[in-house]
């Protein structure tokens, strides 16, 4: 496995100084050696994040019935 400095040298051969500085600044292209569990975790968080962001929209379309039912159930469970 190449070290990061050797990898940057290997990739940056024949490029301009501006391209070299951009390549060294971008962390996205500096290393792509992720483990399977890291990729899985990122995919799951992306799906969960999308669902969480859609909750207010979904709740706004449920109407009054769900609100009244939820309040009724919370009162029933206190007794």
C-alpha cells in the first residue's frame, strides 16, 4: 500500500501546480480505502436522515384524527 505522500506524488505527476494544490486540498480524492461497515453505516444514515427530514411533511398531512387519537391514548395510559 502506498503512503499518502507517495500516492499524491504518483497522482500529481504531469499536473500543473494549481491542480496539485487542489488535489492535495480535496480530502474526497485523497483516500478511498473505506471498510464495508463504514460504507454500510453511511448508506443507513443517508436513508434515516431522509426519513427524519420527511416526518414534518408526513405529520402535516395526517390531519386532526391522529392528533386526537394520540391525546386520547396518552390520557388512557395515565390511569
